[in-house]
C-alpha cells in the first residue's frame, strides 16, 4: 500500500511516498481503509523535527504522519467490537509510529475508533477527531458555569471549543480576527473581542473583573492570562506554552488522548449540526507536500484533507 512517511526532517519536500505492507489488526484492533485524513499543525511539527527537538517524539528512522482518519473497517481483530463495512472515524494519538493516517490503510485500537457522524462526507468527518477531542478534553479541565474566553476562536480547535462551551450554556467570549466575527458568533460566541495587544484590558471592558476561565489554543499566553479573574482557570495547548500562574490562576495543560466513547458523542453532535465541520480543501494523498505548504502559508479556515 501507499503511505506518506518522513525519513529526515525538513520542509514539505521531505514527505516521501513509500510502498509498505498492509498492516494486520491484532486483538482489540480494527483495520480501516482510509477514505480521508486531515492535515494538522502537529503533522508539520513532526515533519520538521520540532517535536523531536522538544523531546516529544523520540528519534526514529521512519515516522508516519496523520492523526485523523475517516473510512471503513475492512478487517477486525478478536473482541474489536466493530464489523467489516462499518463507517468509522478514529484518532491515532501515538506520534512515534512508522505509519499514520496518511496512508491507504491504518490499524487502530478499537478504543480509539467511533462510528462516523451520519449525513456528512468522509472529508468532513476526518476533521473531527483530533480537534474536537482536544477542545472537549480541554473544556473538561475547567470547573466553571460562568464565563469562558476562547482564543483562536476561528481556528479548528477554537471553533469546536466555542461550540462545545455554548452547548454547555457557558457565556463565551471569543477572540479572533475582525473578519471572523460573524463566523465565531455563528459557532455560539456571546461576545467578541478582536485579537491583538492589551487583550486583558479589552476583555475586562466586556467582562468587568475578568473571565472565569480561558482556553488558549492560539497560544496567546500572558495576555490571555491577564483576562482571567484572580483564582480563575487557564488551559494551555502546547508544551512550554503555559504562562506563570499569576494571581492564583490555576494553569493546566491539555494532552490529547484517544477516546472512542467520547468521540462517538462528538460525532453525534456533529450529525446534529452542533459542531461545525469545516473543510478548507481536499487533495489527493500524493499532494501531501502541497497541503503542508498551504498549511504553512496560513489563512485557512477549516482543515485540508488528504484522500488516497
């Protein structure tokens, strides 16, 4: 089968198409014929070597790329709980494996897989697992029924965070570029604050005293912390991105983990239109390098998706 792999670190040009054996599922695993795989910033960070330099990914001769998959089960191991022909989505949360979702087939633990959301395309479904699970697991870290600030609210993780917080009936303050205000309000934001300097002052003009909690997928850091009331909560989204816990603010980091049960709940919400599934473009798997170039150029709304 064909798979995109990395044998050396560098720019998009190091992505290599390789012929590798079709993997076989073991006990408690499923093999998925890949219909679509989303392209995420973590893929670029893996490809460039940034995550290895940071000590997150150990050195390997070959690294696979791709966390998100949508497709169809075509083989199962013992006690997998799925059947051949099931339409599914899944999350590969192990960074240092030689095969990822940028491939024609992938084997995942059944616990990382969920039924695909009904009524959406595989490309749309593939944008859900990593980003929606990250948003949901981050939201689980805060204990508030009051006001939540979400930075990067027009991004993939931020958009899901706004929608999930709105579904929990929190008062959501969204931070994004001016041109994205209508979009993030459609996600469920109650208040909008334009991104930029002195964020704390501008948020406090909307929410006197500061918000109860912040989700910071845009990695704003201290400026976002300044928007939180004393004793509030802050969730960081990358290693080394957590600010100093000033004023008694509880600072925590979210570390994504595969969770098929939770993913099934998110798929149901996507089917019901609660979660926005946004596809920036669909490209063939062979154009993975072009997808990484476009990701690096920025300005995307939604995820690029690769199809074998």
